[in-house]
């Protein structure tokens, strides 16, 4: 059953807010970008998986690497959303990343 735009945008923004490394603040530009994703037909699970993949990549840095800045825009994830939409990985891979990220990320 297709999700209405308002619900899609809400779910994308909730996922963005809860992604480690983000500012946890939603701005107008983020809402507009989420609406563009909806209008572009990007499946919700692709967006959610892209957020997880990007967060997992950021967390896999060497311990002595300088800290990364806070992600302040949903649009930061645009290239990863495109990448995930082309991947042939199954949901099991993204669930693995979610579990791994959950174990290694301190609670906000």
C-alpha cells in the first residue's frame, strides 16, 4: 500500500533525525528534499538504508582520525541514496549495519 506524501516525509525526517552524526534538527530545506524524494519515487526503505549506510561508513573511521563535523542537511545523503537505489544488497545487509551501528553508537 503506497504511503501518502505527508507520511513519507514524516518518516524520512524521523529517520534523518535519529541517524547518528546528524544535528537532529529538521529545516525547511530538509522537508523540501524529502518531498522531492517522494515525488521522484524513491522508496522509503532506500532512503532509510542510505542513512544507515552513510552513518556506518562514518563510524568506521580510524580511532586517531580527526572527528567529522555534524551533518546539518538531509541533502548530504543524496549521493548515498542514489548509490543504495542501484545496489543489489538484501535487507539483511542493512539490518546487519543497523545492529552494528546500534551497538557502537552512544545514545544521544
